């Protein structure tokens, strides 16, 4: 008999933290219940890039008819993720946390993006600018090699994430969005 080297009963394997999206799902349910489901929060898998990035590509310059070749120039542009979404590497799991009102079908308020590797933490959060300003949460990570933008927050563990999520949900911006959506949705239901 060959020895089983997997040892899946190991305490480290069994003691995994709760996936961040499950923590957010619980809060989504609580918002729905608190507003009689007139306003809902949702978390959904997201397949685009969650951060702004620099796009580098080669482009052809138009030439005269006489030319037998095209000139090439380098197009190096900063792309704000809010304006242009791209592909994300398959080694990451990404989610979008947003608030909607079912009676207002063309509106969605994106609260944040979440991105992590298979271990859940460190967890990268990309917050709405106004939320980041409201909560004044630390925006850098000791383990991060990158310089983070002011919207990016890295949570090193579940406790930090829960603390941050509490601040995000109770921020002035999120409370205003929920109150406005609830008011508008109630009016839409009456009409």
C-alpha cells in the first residue's frame, strides 16, 4: 500500500478562513431584509481588471501611397479601470460588490472590487473614491511590492477585512446611496 502524503486532515487545511465573498454575501442578505428587498446588495464574480493600468501597444501611422512600409509608433497610455476594463489573469479570483434597486433596472452603484489568490489573503480591495475618503483606511500593505493608488486597500487577514467592510458599509457614501435608492424605489413602486 502506498502512503497517502496528502494528509488532508491537517489542522492548517481545515482552518481556512471564510471566503471574503461569503462574508459580503451575508451583508447583502441583511441589506435586503432591512429594506424589504426594495434595495439589494450583490456580490458577483468579475472577469475584468480591477485596477487601473498602463496600456502599451504598437500602432501603424498612415503613410503616403508611395511608401512600401508603415511607420510604427509606441502607444503607451494610462488606462483608468473605471473607463476601460480588460482581462484579468486566471490566477486571481475577482468579485464586484454593488448596490441595486430591482425597480430601477438601469442603475448599479459599484461599492468595490475584491481580488485575491487561492489563499484569500492578502485581499486587494479597490474602493470608490468617495468611500475611500469617507473611511480613511490605511491604503498600503507591508507585503505589497506595488505602489497602491489611493483607492486600493490590502487586507492581510479576515479580521482586517471585516473591519474594513464595516467601515465601507457604514460610510456616508454607501448610506446616501442606499437611502436614495430606497426613496426612489418606493416611489417607483407606488406609480
